C-alpha cells in the first residue's frame, strides 16, 4: 500500500481516537467527581437509536449518560460565538488554535502499539522522539499566553502570565526527570524506550527510577494545567483566567485541549515508565490479534492514568502561585538532578541492565 | 505588618472525637515549625512600573455575594485594597420604622441569610429586653436550639465555601449535603427552608412537631462523621495548610480595634463568646467550650469553625435531653397572638388578636441594645421606642460589616490567591453587611 495513504489512515485514526477519548474522559470526569462528591452526575442522555413519533427516543446507555459528549459538543457549537469588542481579534482567534494543535500534534511521536500488519504503530518514528514531544507540548502555552493577552482584560491577562511562568518552571523539571531513563535506554527514540522495556523490566520497576517518576507525574500535572496546579485558569481567583472572555467553540477548544494534554501526559508516562504497549504474558510480536491487543493495552493504561488525574483534581486544593514556583525551582529541580546522579551511579555500579 | 512569633496553635478541645483531629493538626504544625515569613522587601525597580487596579467583584466567584474589592496590584501582590460595599443595601433599618415589631421578623431573615433563625432570635430578644418580657423555659430552649442549628448550617457553608475558594471543590458538596438535612429539619419546624421567620415577640410561631426531636437526634448522631471526613480531607492536607497558615494574620489587638467578632475574633486568640460572657437564653444550662486560635491566621479561623460545629452538636444534644415541657409562648396575649380557637370563641382574645395584628405589641418608650453571638459574630439590635407597636429607630449592628472593615489592613502585601483564602476564612455575608 502507498505509504502516504498508510500514514493518512494512521493520522486520521489517532486524531479520531484521541478526540473520542477526550470527549468521553470529560464524561468520566463528571461521573467520577459526582461519585466523589456524593452526587449522581449526568445520567439522562443516552445514544439515541430511534426517535419515536411523539418525540421520545429509544436510547442506550442513558443511565451512564453515554450521549452526553454529543450533546455537549452540540451545545458548544451552537452557542453564540461572542467576541468582545475590546479584544485583538487575530490573536484572540489564534489562541485556541495554538492550544489545540500542539495537543494533537504531539501524538505523532508517541508509539501507541507495536506493529499491525507489519506497519509500526507510530506516525513518525523520529530519532529525537522525546525532544519532539516536549518541543511540541511546550508550544501549547503560547495559546494560553496569546489568549490571555489578546483578551485585553485583566483576569485573562493574569492567567496568561501565570501560564507562561508555570510552564517555564515545570518544563525544566519535566525534561530533567526523564534524562535518567534515556541514560539507561541509550536512545531518545520512544519506540526504543518501549522495546528496551519489553526486553527488561518496565522502567518504573527499578528503584532509582522512582524519584524521576514522581517528579514526572507532578510536573505533568503542572504542565497540563490540571488541579492542583490549574493556576492559569483558577476559577475562584481569576474567574476563569485566560479563557474568561471566550465562549462557544473557542472555549470548547481550550477545554478539550486541557483533556487532550492530560491524555498526552498519561500516554508519555505509560511509554516512559510503564512499558508502553507491553504487558507481561502477552506476546511481544504476532499477528493482527496481538497487534490490536497491544493497542488496547496501551489505551487501557492511558485511561487508567487519566483517571488518576481526575481523582487528584477532585481531592486536593489548589496551590498558590509562589508555592508552585518554589516547589518547581527549589524542590523538584534539585531532586531531578539528584535523580540523574543516582541513575548514573546505578549504571556505573552495574545495577542497571543496559 | 507585624507577624507574631511562631507558636503551637492551641485549640481548646474537650471531646475525645475531636481531640485526635486537632492533635493531628497541631502535630503537623509542630513537625513543620512555622517560620513567619517576612513580607517581601520592596524590590529596587529600575524600570518605572505601573500598578494595576483590579476590580474583584461585585460579581466574582469568591466574593460571596456582592462584595467588591478594588485591589491595587504590583504583579500579583496586593499593595492596597479598598472594599466597596452597598450593593445589597435594601434600607432595612428604615423599613423597620414603618413596620410593627412582628412584621420586621421576616426582614431579619435577610440579614445573614445563611443563619436566618439566629437572626430572628437575636431580634426578638432585643425587643423583649426593651419590653422586659420573659419567655417560658421551653421557648428559651427552642430558641437556643434554633440558634445552634443555624450556627452549624452557617459554618458548614463557611467551611465549604472556604474549601471551594481554595480549589477543594469536594468539601463544599459534602457540607452541602449535611446542610440539606438541616434544612429539612428547619422546614419541618418552621414551614420554610430559608426564610424561616420563626420567632415572634414573646415566643415562637409554633411548637415542635411530633417526632422532630428524634429526627434532630439522628442528625446529631450522624453529622459529626461528616466533620471528621472533612477533617481528613482538608485539615491535615499539606496544600491546604500551606495556603492558610500565616496567611491573613490578624493579631489580637488589631482584631479588637476593628471590632471583629465571632469566630474571626476567637481565631485571633480572644476568648470572647457572648454565650459565655453575657449568657442569654438558657446558655447557662449547657456545657460547652469556646475554641480559640492562637496565631490568628486563616487556618486558625478554619479550625475554630470546625470546633464550634462540634460544640454546637454538644449543646444541641444537651438541649434535646433537657428540653422542658410547658407552654411555648409568654402568657401575655397583649403581645403574642392568642390561640386560634379562643379567638374564634371569646371576645377578649378576639380584641387582643386584632390589636396585635394591626398595631403590634405595645412596647414602652425607651431604648435597648441587645447583641447575640451569631454564626458570623455579634449581631446587635438597638431599638428605640416611643411607645406603640412600631420602633422609632432600629439600628442593626451586622458582624460582617465590622469584620470586613479589617480587609484593607489584612490584604496588603498578600497575593491574589491569598485574598481569596482570607475572604473565605472570614466567612462574611453581604446581606447583613449592607443591610
């Protein structure tokens, strides 16, 4: 088959699945937070199969509100797209796009399966995989900064500033926390990282990787602007922060991008620490069934981690701006450096199987 | 700003269930000794920087109603804060001059609308003080129970909203569930959930319905579990402590100077509770403790509220046990409405009914000030009568008004995020601030 066609199929497939998961992770968040808060949560809209003449619908999954994402999307699209008169229109429009696009682009370099019919399940198996991922992921904050600035309003402005400051602090910790992994694997290529983990144990199984793993998780919370680090948004402080002036689909873009980033962060965590698509007792290579199984294993791990993101959000309060910075620069950065050092010692001592 | 030396917080606790929780909080404080951070020194600016004025409110998620604060910001640091009040001013005091004493009771619901029952009680006590009217013990117990239930309800809201402001959204829903149970009790007792208007001059609107005490007991038995859950989720939470400790420190003397009352005053370490200092109703009959903070920061105010809810449960349990029988209203039909069946059958009662409804209870000329320890602080009513059934002047001393006056002092030098924490910890309500 034409390689371009294969790539197109993969791109459409990845973006489609990603947006689908995004939509349903929103539903999952609402159901789970309802569970945590002793509420019912959405429980009305199912997937409609047939609409009777009297207007009532035969629907499935109404109890779990499986149709909620469809309704939410329809609402976002049909709401009035109000652009306040005082905004800088060009950048105001550019903001949501700049947030959404990198969130999707990152997936180009993430291996979401082994091979299917001889085709590697990654869109672009570049040799600087992790660097590409971080470079693209950090572009997302420009959307937040631009959105905050272009809104020409004080609360979004403060939100934008917080977003940029936060990203700069945590990008560094994020980058430093994964260096130990690549010291062990010996390649920046993400498929290599997964292959290494199929041959040895998952990277999280080695004690010297625990510290980087913790720093990575905490930093990715900050990186994705999720609670307890959702300072740029900070509903109760900045009344919505950078997205205060946005409505309709432009707001939905910001909203979806947050979830897309959350899934990306989970996927990276899975690839880097939790063995990617690998699961013990599942053959590493095989026919179509094994290839599909690998994709499913990967998605299951990603969703499980995304649930952790949701769980944390509804449990802990928000940290303060300066405390966040202090944590990043004074705690995580030295610890991440220490992690590099410890792993180096482990490799020199010959404990690391590489 | 003067920040007191690091000390171990001491919340006076007697009940065993709470001791563990507060001991944990105290232990956490000891483990992490409080370093009173000096306010950041004014940076030497090379570039001329503009300060930004940010309007927080009147419609902002964390200004709890319609408070507006004009913040002058240097980056995110507040350099000056000016609370702007009056968005909820309804002229209640002037309205009172045109209503009979009983007709004003529903207006007191709208003062602190998170604890309407307590406002009703405070108001009628002021009028009764002027009249020199004593109500039967059953009525006193009933009123005290109303006050304590209102206190729990208000504190639940205060703590929930404080968590909400700090981004802990779950606690709010948990406390709201408990509040809902209280509101069901209010509804059974008074017929209304929010605007209870339960008290009358010389008594209350009606006696307790059948089975109500049993339901209240059931609530009192299960409710402390929710406080313990909130304790587990919030009190010992590292982020919550970091956000609240040494934030918005209100020293004793400043608190007294500004006329801060209620849990906010006690959070600053002043052991002043009107229920103990000038006992009214039947508070002498109850055993309860007055929790006091030591540092006067947001965390202390939070702890004091948590403990006050437990103490209110204690009071309510004792009240359920000791509730005396007998009439619920004062036997003075010139003041309180006579029973309906007598009104329909007897001449004298019919006249009394007519006079009380049309002219109001006759209050002798004079003036009286009475203040009660409400959930938000000291709610006072100053009544001046020139005789007749309508007050000549009614002045309301709303605790939130005085509590908010300290904001310019407190907010200076803090971050925007701290402004939210401080507002949350002050648990004000604009209804009684603006009146």
